[in-house]
């Protein structure tokens, strides 16, 4: 391996090849703390040519690569396994915004640009890059593309795959595919761009992307709404769509348990409503500077929701600071649950009409498996996507770990029976690779394996991730 390390040092400079445990530590453990591996080296290339040289060297040495962006993934896909034989390729130094074209509505960036920096570059040009995640201050566009990330703007703008026009990718053998086309229309064969979206680093290293921009939406009307049930939340979604049309930008749900954790662990958080409720919805309408009447539309929605028994109370943001405070209640849930202790994450989606019945019945099933288990249920209900994350009965983290397999199987089996998905937006990574394959048909898994074998015949790109 000395030869490979020498080649890597030649490719990126000796100071960008990390091998000491003290230096590699932050790159080998994932955000959840569940996956902790070891790396032969962590390599930090600064350009596409350097990524190509690194991948070529690893390919020639027969050494596996783990691409990594901001390391905020929630399924262990961006960290190495425990062998100590894999090379982590971190894109963190590739942070250049290459071009912004507000008229064409495109932005071209290095894959290592942090999502919040893409949003800021779009805003500086008077445009909107709508993708929004709780991790947006750390996650990278390369990681967003590789996971086909979702987030809180999917309802209006779609998943990451709907926000990308072209890609630049270093293939597993080190060749560079320049697909950085900014065209809306291009029917000239298989859609290679979309093949790499959601491939979780198993088909190549994404080094650049052309992304779509949208008209800015500087006007907002935002409310934190108490609702009696998931059923009521889904009905309220219909009311909001009917009243607000395309202005409906956000429709997120959280149960009381989720809010309680935020209030307990997030400094400065406070409950905006006087009376507790079982469920809450964060609703936001967004529009251009010429779009008046958003506040009136929101009040009309909430008024009819209260009349119909779909909502019991609401706090409407009266200032940007109040808007941020309401958003913090939603965006702080992942972090607050992590502070609370052991967390068992489930990122499920079901047909939206079935969501309420599912959420009600699965709670009882899980309580039989682990009495007192606490569902911290929240997420993108407007997309049919619930984060059905479990916290242990108070003080019993080890019991949650011991029951984890049974709890997860019960959830996945019921989701599969309901024609849903066991991973709505986080991907499969290492955590769900086996389960992902077991809930798909043999034909579907065969097709995925055929694609993998065609692009990466030596199996060196992120082995063990996505496909078992
Ligand atoms: P990493 O974690 O570094 O990697 C993730 C995967 O992508 C790995 O398989 C890795 O190998 C691959 N990869 C990374 N970069 C590249 C590249 N350049 N080329 C090829 N493969 C690559 N996700 C959502 O979808 N919606 C949410 O609402 C959401 N909220 C979150 C909130 C919090 C607090 C946290 C911690 C995470 C959240 N996530 C969410 C998960 C995570 O932020 C996303 O999956 C994100 O897209 C990962 O980006 P990253 O740069 O951190 O990727
Ligand atoms: C979120 O939407 O906040 C995350 O995707 C959920 C999670 O951390 O499980
Ligand atoms: Zn989410």
C-alpha cells in the first residue's frame, strides 16, 4: 500500500492525504454515531483532475473508494467499513461556484459546495435554489445528488433529481464524464445524469453539477398549527392546497413528543401555543415580491381549518425572527432527539391517504414489542413521508438497542404491505442495504446489479452501500 499512498500524495499533495487516526477521525464516523469505521487514508482533492488521478490510482491498486461530502448522511453510506482498507475521497475542498446564469435559471457548482452556499449564491443573483434540509449548513451538493435528498421544499419543487440538469462525474476507472449540460431539452439517449442521482457513491464520484434556479420568493406567511390527528393534518393539506395553490411551499408535521424534545434540548426554544396538542403542522406560503395577500390566504386557511375541526389553535409568525423561531421547532428535532439518547430512525413513505391509519396502528404494534417506546414522529407529511424515529423508554437506551431489529422489521413489513417505501429520502447506505434488496423484486435487484457491474466491474466504488 506504500505505492498507493505515494501515488495519492503525488496526485493531491502530501498534506491532503490523511492517515493518522487523529486526522481521519471526523471522516470515519457518521453523524448518527452508529457507523464508525477505519480508513487506509482520507484524501482531499482540490479539483476534478485531482479526483480523477486519485480514482485512477485506487483503481490500479484494486483499492475501494468511499466518496464523502459533508458527512451528514443518516444511513452510513459516506463512511468506510471497519477493514481499514478503504480510501475516503472527501470533496470538502471543492467549493467553487463555477457559474450563475439567472436568465437561463442555472447555477454550476463544484460537488463540494455546501448547500447553504448554493442557496446564498442563488439569492445574490436574485434567484432561489429551493432545496432545504436541516443539515444545509454542512451537507454538500455532491452528497445531495448522491442521496437524491428531499427536505422541506419537495412539496413545491421536487426532490434533488428534479433540480439537476447536468453532471460531471469521475467514473470508477478514473475517466471523466463531462455531462455538464445546462439544457432543458436533450433527448439523445439514456439519461445518464439521473442514473448517478441517488446512486450513493456506488457508480462514480460526482465532481460538478448544473442545478436549476427559480424565481425568488421573498414573501412568506408562516404558521405553527395545532392539529388533533394525522388524519386532520392530511385534510388540512387538502384545504391549504385548495386555498393557496402554488404558493403552498411547506407542510411539515411533528408530534408532541418531537416538540417536547426540542423544548428540552434546544436552547431558546419555546412553545408558541398555550395548550399542548397531540400533533402540529408547520405551514408556509411563499411568493414573489409582487404576490400580496399571502397573510390573508393563510388566515383563510386556518379559519376554515378551525371551523371544520382540523385545527385547534395556531401561532402566525409576525416577523422574520418569529418565522425563524417556528422553523427552529421543526428543524431542531433531529438534533434534539440525538441529545436525548439512542435513536432508531425510520424514513418511510406511504400513499398519503393511508398515512394516518398506518401511523395509528403501528404505534400499538411497537408498544407491544417494547412497552413505553417513544415514537418521535415528524417530517414531510405533504409528500407522504414520515420520519418514524423511535426513542427509548426514558433511561432504557439498551432496551431500544436490543429490540431494534424487531421494531424495524415490524415497521418495514407494514410499510411494504401498504405499498410504501422503507427509505423515502435518506437512501439505503450501509444501514438499509440488505433490507432495501429484500423488499424489492428479484427483477429489480438484478437490474440494479447489472447497472453496477457495467459501470464498476471491479466493485471498488463504495462496496457494501446501497446493494448488499
Ligand atoms: P455524505 O453524508 O458525505 O454522503 C452521503 C452519501 O453520498 C454517501 O453514500 C456518499 O458516498 C455519497 N456521496 C457524497 N458525496 C458524493 C460525491 N461527490 N459523489 C458521489 N457520491 C457522493 N436528508 C434528506 O433527504 N432530507 C432531510 O430533510 C434531511 N434532514 C437532515 C437533517 C439533519 C440534522 C441531518 C444530520 C441530516 C439530514 N438529512 C436529510 C440527511 C443528509 O443531510 C442528506 O442525505 C445529504 O444529502 C447528505 O449530504 P452530504 O454532503 O453530507 O453527504
Ligand atoms: C429531517 O427531515 O429532519 C430528517 O430528514 C429526519 C431525520 O433526521 O431522521
Ligand atoms: Zn427529512
